[in-house]
C-alpha cells in the first residue's frame, strides 16, 4: 500500500483548476492502488501561519522556551512526518504574482529544517528526504513555459529548488497554462494537463515502490 501526500494551495476553493487537476491525479493513483492512503493538507483553506520571531527561532533548532515556540515545532514535526511517510507527493501550485502562493511557501518554511529534512556536510547541503516522487500541478493565467514571459517564471524554479534541496529530485511538472486566454484555450490547457497527469500517474507508484 502506497501513501500519497496531497498539498493544495489555491485560495479559490472548488473553482480552482489546480485543485481539480490534483483530484484527478489522486483518482488515477487510486485506480492503480485501491488501498492508497491519502493524506491531504489544504493550505489554501487552512493556512499554516506565517513565520514570526517565535516560530522562526524554534524552527532553527532552539529548544522551545514558550508555548508559541513549542506549537511551531510540533506543527513542523507533524508536517515533516507526513512528508517522510509519503511515497508520492502531489502539489497543487497556482501561480500568484509570478511565484507560488504564500500559503505553500509557509509549508516549505516549516518543512525545510536543518538536521531533519536537510543537513550541511563538508561537501555542502544534502537533502534527507529521499526515495520520493513528486507531481506538481501548476496553474497559470499566462504562458511561461515558452515565449517572452519565460524569465518571469519564479514559480517552477523555486519549487524545483526547494524540493531538490531536501532530496526530492524526481519531480514532474504538469502545467495548465494560458488559462486566462479565453474559454477554448483554457479548456485545451486543462485537457492537456489531464492527459499529462494520466501519463505520469501511470508509472508514479511503480517508481515509488
Ligand atoms: C492573486 C493572484 C495572482 C495571480 N498572478 C498571476 C501571475 O502572476 N501570472 C499568471 O499567469 N496568472 C496569475 N494569476 C492567475 C492564476 O494563476 C490562475 O487563475 C490559476 O488558475 C490559479 O490557480 P487555481 O485555479 O488553482 O486557483 C493570479 C491569480 C490570483 C488570484
């Protein structure tokens, strides 16, 4: 039995394209493994708090000296446990102002922790979350995978860096782009993303096993 960690980060509820595509990916994975265990964090609906002086101090390794620090460490430990228990991570990542939603960034702020998900060695930083496969669904109003706006994409490189930094280098990006270019182009983009998801999920569990 495999475990999938699902992270949604759209603020748009049921209207979210990335959420719909993430659901499709989970359904495809479940079709292969009816006993699939799915752990979901809807960061858009239930955001993780942004860092404060107390939480940032606690997440950088200090022993908690008050309740806020203890709560931040406990939440971080829980999120890291969910990540480490997963075989496959499916992330719904809308583009907001050329990057990822701050709610998704907050999840990474709680999960990238020295000694737990990465460590520094004499050869440089080393990711400690290995043996995972990630599928990232990116929804975007515009076109960034080619053309003049390519250099404005601060979403995909940032996600690739953060995942790679903790050891998740087997990452597939599914892009639903040009969603704001009219209904026909939008439908084509969503259909194309669904086809890509079907292709990727066909091997995701086998690779993770
Ligand atoms: C606050 C906000 C900022 C956005 N910024 C961008 C952007 O910089 N570039 C872009 O192409 N689309 C942008 N969009 C459009 C979204 O990427 C697009 O609507 C996408 O479908 C959002 O994903 P979702 O449907 O899963 O919520 C923005 C949307 C919102 C709500």
